[in-house]
C-alpha cells in the first residue's frame, strides 16, 4: 500500500514533464541560426569588394553596406539630398557659406560616378579605394585579446573559421572593415537556417503531450480507485 501513492506521484510528475516538453526538449528548435565567416576586403577594378562564401561569381557588395561609405547608387534620381550636395561638390568644387561651425554628417566617404571621395568642410576630396579601406579599417590586432570581452565580430576576424549565432545580421557588424596584421577583412553571412534536429517536430511534441495526458488520466484513475478502496474498507 505505501507504494501506491508514490507510483501515482511519479506518474503525475512524468505527465507534467511530458506536457511541458517545449520548455526542456530542445526549446530552441525551429529558431533561426546564422553562420558567419570572415572574407577579405579587396580592391577589384578600382573598387572595394568582398566575395561572399559559396557565391558562383565575384560579387561587389553595395558599398552602402560598408560602414563609412555612402551614396553608392546607380540611379542618381534616387540620391538623397545629402548625396546631391556631394555630387554638386564633385562637379563644381567647394562652396562658401556664412555659417560658422560645420560638421560632416553621415558616412565619412562617398562613392559617386565610379570614384571615392572624402567629405570635407564644404568640399570633397577624391581618394583611392586603398586609402578608404585603410582609414575605415579598425585595427583588430591592436585590440585586447581576451575572448571573454572581445566582440563576436572581432573574435571572428582575428581567428577566422566560421561561427554560428542567434544574432541576426546587423549593418554595423557586416559592414565594418577590420585590419588583421597586413590583411583587411569583413564579416559575411554564410547561411541562415532554422534548427531542425532529427526526431524533433511538432508531431513528436504533440505525441509527448498526448502521452502526458494519458498518464494524468491514469494517475487520476489510481487516485479515485484508492479513495474508493479506503471508503470500502472504512
């Protein structure tokens, strides 16, 4: 007799565990995991570019995706007013103004008509892609080398390989240029795929829940049967 309540309690405990399987049985199943790697930032045909992994051909990523570079548009009708101002400076030279202090807003460099320009006070200066890359690059080799404190992107560009993360693509991560010793790198997205482990599916979760319900019904039957036996023996 003393074992009957213990068995019933175990049935209830297992049933609750099965019903709560989404909490403990691979709870992240179905969530997207992102795979990143580092790729070299090179100068191709007088333009900065990097080759995304598994690409069938060399692809020049939109320079607006690189931090610090703006106005990389092929259709000049869609340029924002700031880029129209840069276009005017390229074609007509510096402008005069009666205003005092002026700070360059937006990206430090722009890409217009096939060339790079550095934004100055009321003017732009044509520069080479090598200079753009060098000035924008963050020297990852000079940063503290403590894996516990360095950022995800810095760790990746310093050590190479691939990394999986729950962090979705962010412009300030993918678009930043890093210098590692004598090379220049950026972080690129390799794959975005949901977690899909064998034997983990909505059907399996439903079956586990159904078994949990069955165990609860069995436990309830045992409790009611035990009460009837006590009433009958009293």
